[in-house]
C-alpha cells in the first residue's frame, strides 16, 4: 500500500481543504485585486499565482514531516 503523507496534514483534512482552497483562494485574490482597482489582466495573473502558494505550503509541510520522521 502506498503511504501518502499529505493525508496527515492539518489533522487529516488536507485533501478536502486543498480542493476547496484551489477553488476559493484564486477567486478571493481576484476579487480583492479587482476591488482595489487593479486592471482585469493584473488581477487574473495575481489570482493564478496564488495557486502556487497552496502547492508550496504542501511541499513545505511534507518536508517538515519527513525531517521529523528521520530524526
């Protein structure tokens, strides 16, 4: 059986949170940028880049878990 340690993030809720965040964070960022008066093009680029923060967070937490297991 394959052990996917990403399921252990955020008390086992990470798979569900990740899917919700991948939908909601870009929308929220887009709306914040748009309401701040940024052009549509800039707002959409910033919203697209916000998805990368979710992926980087997951990789960072997985590295922390693997470092703790090695100790």
